[in-house]
């Protein structure tokens, strides 16, 4: 199912650098199209994606998919959660590992995919493990996401 444009727009609204253009969710597979463009943190324009740009792509795609999965009641583990209450401090990519095999150009749209391999309720957290790849495995890796249930604190 295509993730509605209004969901994507709401998810990327707080970002200075908005890279996610469109996305689809066929749980456990999430696909996205991105446009990275010129870097905003480096004096000279880079023609290839770095760890920073790929992390932005991952953040925006996984967060948009969580928002849509909650909205459409697609994933039982997310039942009862509210995206707005998770948005700022309740969703954390706690680990991501990336490996680049080939450069990924930043001047054209690129494709990426995340596959959720495991999601489990761990008391006050919901933990998800996932594998990802961009541009036919030009960059690939894994990530772990933690969702903090409402009214829970990490203290």
C-alpha cells in the first residue's frame, strides 16, 4: 500500500533536510524513493551519499512507515500507540550499521528498502530489527529501532 503523501509530509515536516519523496508499506517490507541533493553540512558539494544522508533516508522511511502502520492498524505490536506522542522522543534508531559497496549519486532519485525481520514487545519498549539496502545493495546494513510506550520513561 502506498503511504499517503500527507503522512509523509507530516513525518518530514520537522526535518531541515527532507529526502523522502514517496513510500510504500507491504509489511514487513517498506520501500522508499529519495532525493538527497546537495549536502547542507559540507562546504563543497558532494556527488555521493555518505553515512549521514543514508541515515536521514532510514529515519524518514522507518518513521513514515511507523506512522502509517499505526494509522492503518497494520501491525499488532503497534496497537494503542500514537505517532504524535512517539515523534520527538519516543522513536529511536538505537543502532544502525551500514556498508557501502559502490557510490550512490546525490543528484538523482534513489530507491531504498527496509525489511523488518523481528518486532517484539519488551515491556516498556517495542524493539524492531531490520535489514535495509539502497540502490541495488550499493549500501546495505541493519538497524534496531526502539519505540517507547506512552507514559514510560527511560530513566
